[in-house]
C-alpha cells in the first residue's frame, strides 16, 4: 500500500492532474477494503465511480506542488493504514471539490466549495472545509448525508447562471 502511493506521488505533475487524479481513484479501488474501514461507504462508492473527465480538477487555493512532497515525506516517515487512507481521501477532495470565489458566510475563513449530496446529484451544495457550513443557493441548510465533489456539468451550469 505504501509503495504504491509513493509511486503515484512520484509521478505527480502539476500540468497533468487528470492522470494523477485517475491514479488516486485506481488506488482507492485497489485498496477499497482498507478505505472502507475509515471512510463512509456512500462516499467511497460515489468517489470511485468518478474520473477526471467528469470533474474540474485543481480549482482551489491548495498548493499541490508543496503538498505532494509534504505528503510523500509523511508516508516515508511512516503512517498508519488509517492515516494513509485519510491522506489520500483528503487529497482527492482537495483536487476535485471546486472552490468558488465566495467566502464562507459563517466563518469568513475559507472559500466555499461546490458539492452535491451523494444520493441527489442534481442539488448543488456549497460547503466550507473550515467550519463545515453547508448551504443550498444562499441559505444555510443542515445536511445529514455525505457530500461529494460537484461534477463538471453542474459547475458549468452554476457558472453560466452567475
Ligand atoms: Zn466556514
């Protein structure tokens, strides 16, 4: 598990996020039984169904050129199975959850990301990584279900309506 992720991180190129992302999804599929211990099954099933073609990747304030070497070092230093699963899950999220220009109205500390509810992919939900605020249109709504990164098609519609 460790060697495989190091090989993927080693091949990281900022100009080829599609390949990198698809490699991460393939990795999650390969180690699905491990990931399923630490990640919700609904989320995992949704995320393993997607690929780079259906998403907008790398649209956020995350600096992957700094993050990947940092994550690589963490893996080399030694991570538990759970820590490694969480690292890969959060990397997938950071790469594929589209970050808007809109500041979180609740904490003002992070921009909102565009997501959808795992069972209702037609509803766009704005989500804050910092305080976990969730909103539909411009209203705060409590959502019990898992959220997944919004697909490219939904984001394009959202952007065209602004
Ligand atoms: Zn917030």
